[in-house]
C-alpha cells in the first residue's frame, strides 16, 4: 500500500488539505509535528480542532503532558506501529506534518541515539551560560553547530548530553543510516507557496493565535507548574509569550481585551507579535531547508486537492 506523506512549512495549509485528502481516501492522519503531542498546547501549535479530529482520526496529538519527554525515536516507533495498525483496519495511513527531523529519520532510515535523559546531567548543563554551552558543542561537534541555532538551548543541551553519555557526537550517530529502516512505498507530497504569499499567511496566523488567547494559554500552563525551561515551553510561540510576560508586564496581566484598552500594554503586545511573526518566518525557511533534502518529492500548492488526489491514486494503482 502507498503511504502518502504530506509536508510543508508552517501555515502553508497542511491541516485543511490533508483532512480533505484523508476523507477521499478513507484515511487516518499520523501527525509528524513535534509539539502537537503536548496536551494543553493547542493555540500555539495550531492543532486541528476537535471537530476536525472527529471527522478524520488523528494520531500522535495530545499524548504527552508538557513536562514529559517526546523524542524522534519515540515518534519513529509510534509512527511505524500506527501505520501498521491503520493498514490492518483497511484504511489508508497518512503522515502529515512539518518537523523535518522526524520526517527525515522516518523516511530515510536514519537511526538516532536512544539515550535516556540524564536529569542530573541536564540540570548541570542548564546552569551554564548559553554561550558557554555552544562553545563546548563547537569543540566536541563542530558539525552540529552548523545545524543548531546558537539560541536553541534545548538542542544544544541534548547534543552535549548525547556526547557525554555515549562518547560519540550526535552528528556521527545521526549518520548511522540503516537501509532496513527506510520507509518503503512512500509517496512524498510537498506543499509550498510563493514566499510573499506564505509570509502573509504566517503573519495572519500569528495574529489569530494572539486573538484566540495564546497569552492566556501560556499563562495557564505556567500556573499549572510547567516550568519555562521545559523543552515544550521553548517551542515557537510559547517562548516569545513567556519573554513578554516576564519582561514587559506584571504577573497579573489581565485578559487580551484589557490589554487592548491599555496603550502601553498594547504597544508591548504588538512588539511581541511582530517578533513572533519574524521568528516564524525564519522557522519556515529552516523547514524548507529540511524538505529540500528529500528525494522524489512532488510539489503542489495547498489548493491543488484534485491534482494531489489524482497523483496518489495513480501511484496506488501501480
């Protein structure tokens, strides 16, 4: 059976298109989004709505609390299990998402170091200055520093943790490709738009997230005791709101409506929104860098439901 894999940058329109395709194919969607696994993180991760999930079964969404670990190895194990189960139900599994690392590992058969988190080691690394950590990483694994942003503390610490626990750099371990793990019968469908059109959609999405209550969502997570240092809370959108809450307003920040009534708070909210838009556009560019590595990708615009469906059905016959 053909395994459709639909990917593309944030805000391109993957959710709507994939649901329409799944409806036509009697399909179920396996999410390849590293943040949608977390419960309570709904607005900032742009999860499919409950109504959309009732319409088409979705998997790997809302399966972890924000303080629980979720790794690429977990994703690969679960995605393979789900693909087999969905096929066994005589339905069509579809992999849909935008986390390039997950897709790359699943599709190309790259194995990753399955080293459990070492809480004491991580706590020690967390105390170090970010610049110091990045400097250490450049010594042990200069290749990794070309891929990891200097401000991406989560990935920097993980790379250092892997090195200390295994004695090998994460770059060396990630090159350990196992041909037996390559996903067979996959059909890679990339979604893209002209850059300016995509950027408009990104900006509009960020504005909708703020209007829907992203600030309140982050405040609620913090109030439940989820620390800002958690990997989940460093996700795009959550990190920026935490910076806004800590640096530009009191802890007793009122609702979004009240922010709009206060010109000073409105100005700082606008600044945070503008920064989030910029970071999201940069994130979309990094996603495309991942996607361009894939072979045998057929690119479409997200409005091309008919041609995409025809493309899948034609390959299913072969």
